[in-house]
C-alpha cells in the first residue's frame, strides 16, 4: 500500500467504526460504495469485515455517512506513527523511485510538433 510503503498494515490502527444506533441503513448504504471490500451488508446493515483493507487516512465513507454513524481511530496517533516510523520519508522516496514526482512542463507539451 503506497500510503504506508512496506510498513505492516496490521500495525496501523485505521479503519471505520460503525455506531449501529445511528446508522440509517433503510435510507442510506452509501458506505457500500467503498471499493476496498471493507464492509459487508447484513440484515442489520453494514458490518466492517476487512478493517485492514481500509485505505490509511481515508475518511470518505464517514464524511458521506447519512447518519454520521462512522468514526475512525485518533488521527493524532496516526500522525505520531508516521513521524516515529519515518513513513512520510519512505513514501517520498518511493514516489521519487516510481517517477511520480517528476515535474510536468505543460507549456512544452502544448507546443505543436514542427513539420
Ligand atoms: S453510510 Fe452510515 S448511515 Fe449509511 S449505511 Fe453506512 S453506516 Fe449506515
Ligand atoms: S475510509 Fe475510505 S477506504 Fe476506508 S472504508 Fe471508508 S471509504 Fe473505504
């Protein structure tokens, strides 16, 4: 997972937590749009079945949850882990290696080829 670059995912505490009392499952279900297969739909509504498939740092389902029923672990703890384990530096190095930090010169790209 590029967001953590080799750091063991099961040691990163990041996943959605559903408050079933607040979940409006009969009028919602938007969390089921997550493509990571984190949730499974049950007779009682969504259930978190693959917490470690959640993209570290993502909060989309929580932001769009109709019942504001989804929360996440403490973001401060996550940031402390990134600092302690130098994950930001490793991600930067990896992105450089992958060529994703190359500066694109749109002006040059826009000049039509000379014939
Ligand atoms: S997005 Fe929120 S309210 Fe909607 S089904 Fe999921 S947990 Fe329930
Ligand atoms: S936070 Fe993002 S990746 Fe994680 S379950 Fe919600 S939508 Fe999926």
